[in-house]
């Protein structure tokens, strides 16, 4: 069962709203029904799963606030149904609705809505007070929520003594103290200046990782939407035109409106290692010796390779020059030849945080899971390509075979480009990587083609 389910929801403001809905259902446009009322939300259907952060975005007036206000019963839909945790809230008594709002859904507003003459602690405890929770318990729960939002020590201050960012933390603490499963946040961070806003976003992500709330978050800031949302609903003129993950919205916008919307998004914060890693062209088994390792690497035309054990746990990398030297000395294991890899990233690492480790790495950046298992690699060329807009990259004029150039971006030759580019790393070992002839240049050329 979804935490929130909306089915064919309409909200028309105006005296002839039912008539307007009928006409909209029979195909008339928002403008055509304008004389009957303002169609703020038109035929919205979506499900929000438990623990999901669902972002609603769209231009001013597209219907976001109207939609979220229907989710906690502040507004009644003109048509359609909304269920919270399986209970249809368009079909309950006022008393039941109050109970649902108290126990299941809390809301964080843009302008904090703090009570000026109450202390920070009492503000955070306010919803619990309304619920009739005993004083000691509500103060304890509010204090705990304030600690979660970084406000420990500020309990006795008044809202006027706090900065905007801190006031919004009180607003968030208040919603957390109520301990409802669903949090509705309408432009909750929009009034904050950009740095504080980023901080609050990060804090919300962190809280969410621990608390697993169901969050509906409204914003008209695309970067914020992409940063926070598991999925994003894009609204236009009252309609939801696309519901998808950030990545899908970037790579497959449903229409020109969405495409224009995402044109200037900061892609580096959205795309993650897991989304564009590829299979490493070669890995060396930990129990192999230098001869086997060199043979594999020669076949794949790489000068360095990752070493994994039977469970694919990453142990580090080996370098051809050192393997050759060890082989000459008659060594038959990789002991002492494996350089530990310190730059590996997790699959959720955003692109923006991958450039630094990629620059330090002689190999394509390794992507590992929590258990240290090698999931894939991200060649540096893929990082650069990912920064380019999603228009199809033109075939490289200098590449004799465009297919080869494209392919190279995701497999072995890219290893080469990356390992060569990393050859001048200060702790590079021994001789620099053995240059590989031929395809490396093609990779470079095609990369530039893609970025042009
Ligand atoms: N109480 C109301 N009475 C009449 N019209 C309303 C009411 N509330 C909203 N509207 C209209 O419904 C439409 C959607 O408004 P809504 O506030 O939901 O947009 P929004 O996407 O939240 O915009 P913003 O980004 O500016 O907050 C607008 O045309 C607005 O004028
Ligand atoms: Mg609004």
C-alpha cells in the first residue's frame, strides 16, 4: 500500500467548479473553462511510496500548493480521491480528518509559521500540545527533534533571536516532533539564502536516511528538486506532465516544457557514479601471479588493472612495469605488488564529488558497494561526457569508425586514456604507464567531439 495515493484529482476554484471539472473531463482546456473557475489542479494521479521523497515542481501558479494542501485535507478536491495510508481523506468526517492530520501528516511551511512569544522549545512542542500530550513528554520529544535539526542549546530562545535558517530548523523540528509518517513541505527552504538552503537540503537528506519518512516536497528550484527527490513530478498549468526519477527527467524529458525546464540544471549534482559506471575491461584475480596478470592486461591493452578476490572485493591495483620486474625475479604471487585503492567511491556519489578522486586515480575510478565489492568503473572520459548536455554527440570527424569511438567511452580504451592522464600523479609508481598505441587517440578525439 502506498503512503499517499491520488487518483484523478481536480481542484477548481470558483462557483461553478463541478461544471468546470465535467468540461475538463470531456476534453476542454484550462482556458476554455476559465469563465467557470480557476482550474488549479487537473486530473492529478500519482502514488508516493513509504519512505520516498517525492518532489513536486513547476512554475509559479502551476498548482503545487493547491495539490499539497489537498494531501492533508486543508483543501477538498473538487473531484477525485486522495488516500493517506489507505484511508480516503476526501471521504471522512471533520473529526477523522483532524485525527489524520494529527497522527499521520505534518506540514512545514515556507514562512516558518512560528509563534513569536513562545520559546524555541515550546514552538517545537506546539503540535504535541494540541494533541494533548503531557508536558514532560512533549518537551522531551521536542528537545529531541531540536537536537536532530542541530538546535540543541537554543531551546529557551525566542524565534526573533534566531536567523532565518534556524527558524526553519524550528519549523522542521516541530514537524519531526509530531512524529508523523508523512511530512509535507511547501517551499520550505525557499526563503533561505543559498548557502543555508544547501545546508538544510543536506540535513534533510541525512535526517531522511535515518528516519525514513514519506516526504512530499514542493519547490520551483530544479537543483533542489533533483538533489532531494527520489522522484519528481513536474506540473504545468495544473497538470502533472511527468513523474520520474531525476535522471529520467534529465535524459528523457516528456515534452519540450520539461526539456526547457531541465536545460540549466547542475548535472554534476544529479548524476551519480552508479548511473554511468561500466564494466571494467579487465580485472586480475587476487590469487593470480604476475605472469597471469600481465597476460590478461596485455590482451586488454591496459597498463594497470584492479585486483579482486573471488567475492569481487576490491584489493587495489597492479601496474605492468612492476609486474614485469617481479616476473623477472621469479615471483609467482601478487603479494607486495597490489597498491591499495583509496579513491573508490560508492554508487550514490554525485558526479561533482568524483572529479577529485578521478584525478588522483591512475585507473578509471572504481565504484564499490558497502562491502567493498567492485561494482564497476567510471572512466574519466565518461565524467567529462556526462557534463555535456544530453544532445546526441556528433560523430567524431577524426575517428575512422564512429562506433568504435562511442564504444571506447565505456570500455577498455577509456582505461587507457584515464590511466595515461593520471600518469603524472605525484605518487605514480616507477616508470609511467606503458603507452598504448592506436585507440587512445581515438578516444580523446571522440571525447572532444562529444563535448563540443
Ligand atoms: N484560494 C484560491 N482561490 C482562487 N484561486 C486560487 C486559490 N488558491 C490558488 N488559486 C489559483 O490556483 C492556481 C494555482 O495556485 P497555487 O498556489 O497552487 O500555485 P503554486 O504552483 O503553488 O504557485 P507558487 O509557486 O507561486 O506558490 C493559481 O492560478 C492561483 O491563482
Ligand atoms: Mg505555492
